[in-house]
C-alpha cells in the first residue's frame, strides 16, 4: 500500500478508538490529482446522512487547472463507499457522547486494480492536559535517548 495523504493532527488532537476502511467516490481527474500527491485531508471530517457516509472539507486541487470543468469545486462533499452494516455501526457509535469520525489516511490498496481507500478513525477528542502530558513524556524519552549515546 502506498500512502497518498495523512492527517497528522489526528493523533495529536484525538484518541483513536476504532478504524474503518472505506472506498471513496471520485471523478477521474480527481484520481489523477490524488495519485500525484495533490490532496489534503487535514481539517476534514466524516458524517452520515440519509444512510450514506460523506467526507466533508477534503481538498483536492485540480491536476491541470486549464482542463478542469468550470464548475469544479475542489472541496466538494464526496461519498464514502461502506456497506450497510459498517454505516449502521458508524452511525451508532457517532451518536455516543463525544465521539466523532475523522479521516486518518488516504492510500492505494493494491489488488487487481490500484484503488484509492480512506482510513476512517472513530475518535474521542483529547483534553488539553492530555496533550501536555504526552508532550512531556516525549521530551523525557528524547532526553534519555540523547544521554544514553
């Protein structure tokens, strides 16, 4: 699997409880743009409406701006391809207090065809003191490694 984009802030801002794999419905010119690395999933999130999962606020700029349709919206809402059981489970878990679904990474799944997949994380937001504690722990580990050399 080759990784195309990651949401680096996700592990800092959220505690990831569960992970899902979903396909993503794209146009051909969006696939070309993603495979060349022109994609950002930072700040985007997943919602469930009318029995379907949707990716909101992901940014896929045009691959060739002059050859794009005039009405192309680079941050449009994109449908996620999950089966009914996964959507029901995701919906039930999102309704729990404090849980949200966020995209973690975008990658190609190798098989007969290289298909673009999105890893979704069911997450709970971290408190400010949890973030500070994590930074202190990393700093202590860094100093220990530095002194042991």
